[in-house]
């Protein structure tokens, strides 16, 4: 029998201590460490990159100059993000079966509302609350969830064009079209890319996947062809490949920041490009600030962190309890890492400048909260996967114990048999 003290008493009254099972964390510890490192590094760079912009913006909003205005606003959004992330970490991801339709409806309403009553800046209408709330960021998060649930429900009819490809095109097309009206080409392009990726991950056949990518490519070409701003970006990108001096001003100033940073950087807070020529150092160009102040090593470390995030997300997707968990974990992880790598690649002139945010680094409440919400769902999938493995281990152990009892091995102790034999 087992006494309350955790000591096992033998049939003869002797007591021996037993080792209690070591505690096991019910989520992916490596992913938690990667996330905390990204948040900590991001806060350092946010503080460094935003103080000059804070001095310019704070008098308009709070009536006096404050170099920490944007930083503390980002901290408040970080607090909101932690609350949302914890909620989604403990909310069983299967509940998204019931929540995804409502979330998609709210997102579409917000995309319409921002066109009607949103804040306009240079002919662009994308946000509420002084640029902190952008429905397009929410749309990228929700489209992954909605498509994961929808594709999982339609998995048996996925290769039927009438039940798979056409409805998917309508869902993605409506969402992306509303974003294009703002206009926000980078967010709309991300929605189309995520739609194609989710369709591929769900197991569509090669023919329909090829058709979808061809349609997306033609649509992207037409948008670029008839949108003068984005057409100029592509032309400038091509010219920059032929001659670096022909790159866009944004890319040129970013490269200057990296050149100044050299290998180890000038020191966090000591960069000067953010104060002079670098546009939007606290949002679109924060990676250039990282390059100047922490050098090649710091920039490479940031690339490594997002690569590690991608790796752990795919590991969790592979170990998920079911196909829905796999789709959610893979889709949400790919979205975050795609945003990051597209931002970094565009600042280095490796792709046309798109205006993607750098998750956990760029100032902006919508981007930060939705990225943390996405990781909350991935943590939940990891937690339920760990729980499933523990339950399977216990079932296996229970089956072995039942088998040994059935064989009658525990009915009589050896000590008792030996005494009987001696008598």
C-alpha cells in the first residue's frame, strides 16, 4: 500500500523510499525560449528606434514631448498581447470550429468599416486609433484559422473543384479585395499567399494547386501592371539588381545602415541613420536599425531566431493530435516567419519593397497582438500534443500492469513461498 508520506510499505513492514516522477512541462519549451528572446530583443530595438519619432508624435497626442511615448504604447499592446496569448494557450484549438465563422465575419466588417470611417493618410485608409489598429493584420491571422477549419471540414471533397478550389478562391478573393481597396498590396498579397499555402498543406492534388498558383500569379501581375506605385517598385528592384546605385532610396539608406554597423554594430542606441535618412525606422525599417546597432552578428542572430521559430512550429505541426492542429500550427508559423523574412529581404534589396512588418520588432499594436495570439494557438496545440503523449504512455503502462495481473504474478510473493518451502 502507499502511505500519505510517499513511502511504500512492503508486506513485511519494511519501508523504502520511491522516486516521484519528474514534472513535465506541457508545452514546447524551446518555442517559449525563442518567443521570449524575440520579445526581449524586440523591446530593446523598439526603444532605440522609436525615441526620435516619439518626440515628433507625442506633442500631437499627449500635449508634450516624450522620447518614450511610442515605446510605452508598445508596452501596453504587449500586455494586451500576453493576455490574448495566455487565453489562446489554454483554449482548446478545436473550439475554433465554432469561433472561426464569427471571427471571419468580424474581420470582414472591420475591413469595410476602415474604408468608411478609418484614418486617411496620403490617400491610404488602413487603420484606427492613430495607426495602432489595422484590420488587415487581423485579416492575415483570421484567414489562416478560417481556412484551416474550412479545409479540415472539406478534406474529403477537397479535390472537387466545386467544393474546394472555387469556394477557397471566393473566400480569399473577398478578403484580399477589401484590403486592396485601402490600398495595402503587401497585406493583400500575404492573404493570397496564405490561401495558396493552406490549400497545398491541406492535401490538394498537384493539378489544382498549380492552377491556384497560376491564378494568383496572373492576378498579382495585373495588380502590379495597373498600379503605378507598385509597378515603380518592381522596376526599381530590377534596376537595383543591375546596379546597386539604382536601388530605391529606402533600400539605399538601409544598406548604408548595415555598412555602418559592420560586424558587431555601433552599439544599441548609438545608431545615427535612424535620425537622418532612414525612413520609418520604428516600423518598416527597424531591421536596418538592428543591422547598424548590432552589426552582421546581431542581424544574423535575428534571422536565426525566426528560422528556429519556423522549425519548432513545423515540429509541433507534425506532432499535432489531428490534421486540424497540423494545419493551424503550420499555417500560423509560416505566416509569422514569412512576414519576417519578406521584411528583411526587402530592406536588403533581395525582393521588391512590400512594406511588411517585422513581427515583435515593428511598432504597431495589431501586428504584435495578432502575432502573439497566433503563437498562443501554437502553444495550445503543443500542450495538447504533450498531454496526448502522456495519456498514451499511461494507457500502455496500464495495459502492461493488467497483463501482469492476469498472469497472476502479483498474487503471492516469493518470500512467502520460500518460508512455506522451508517449513
